[in-house]
C-alpha cells in the first residue's frame, strides 16, 4: 500500500525472528527477499545491496533453485539502481527464466515487471510495454491483484499507452456480458473462470 517504512520495520523484525529460529530457507519463508523489495521501493539502495548479499550467501549455502532465482532478481535490481542497465537486463531476464523453470508464475511476473522497467529506462518503449502487459495478464490470471499497481505505475511512467488503451478479447467479452445484465458470478460461469478473475478484469477495464 506504499507504506515502505512500516514494511521495512515489520520485515526486518520477521527476518531477525526467523534467523533466531534457524529458519534461513529463502523459499520456505521469503521474508528477506520481501525486505529487499521494500528497501528498493523506499530508495534505500545501500541497505538493499547489503540484504542482496545476504540473499546470495544463503542461496549458495542452500543450493536450492528458489534461492538462485531470488539472487538473480536482487542482483538485477541493484544493477538497475546503479544504472548498469545492460547488466540489469541480462540478470532480470535470467531471473524471469529461473522462476519459470521452478513453476512460480507470480514471481516470474514480478521479474517481468523488472524487465519492463529496465527496458523503459533504456528507452526501449515497445519492449517495456510488451513485458508490462504480459506481467499484468499473469497477475490477473493468478489472482495476484496486489501487484497490479506496480504495473500501472510503470505504464504511467512509460507515458503514451499506444495500443494498451484497447481492451483485450477477454475484457471485451466480459464488458459485453456485464452490459447485458449478467452478474460477475454468471459471467464467471459462462467463461469458465473464477468470479475474482472477472472482478480483476473489470478493474482493468
């Protein structure tokens, strides 16, 4: 919800508690990667880089694929924050592939937002929009609606929306059914999706 300071305080406490209990698996309880994200969003790059080193150390120690993927994503964020955009592009793309490889579509979509953000900063506008719209669709498909504002923010920074203002085929169909008077539940039943997915599409519309 944008309260980065509160997020950092709570997540720092969670990391300390988990460390105290000996729970240091990045995949089981990913408090440290979430703390990293909160620090990046708050603009605390130096502290975020310190946490990124901890993530890499824990990932190497565990040898688990989730840790390796989190390391790639955090390194990509840091590289982007330090304006090493070519390096950031390569790392973010690798993170996206790594999350896909272990079957974590929401985390893949989060990495895709990062890829889109780096492309925007590199003035590759069409590529940025493509990645952001794909990430948006994946968040909606998975019901991970809390991440939609991140995509919206990046699209707003991109400026000109181009074709993004047009409805997708699914959005158009949902809009037509709602306009006919069907409830969200009835639309969901007709399209073989959940009511929550219908609600998410209506929000986008």
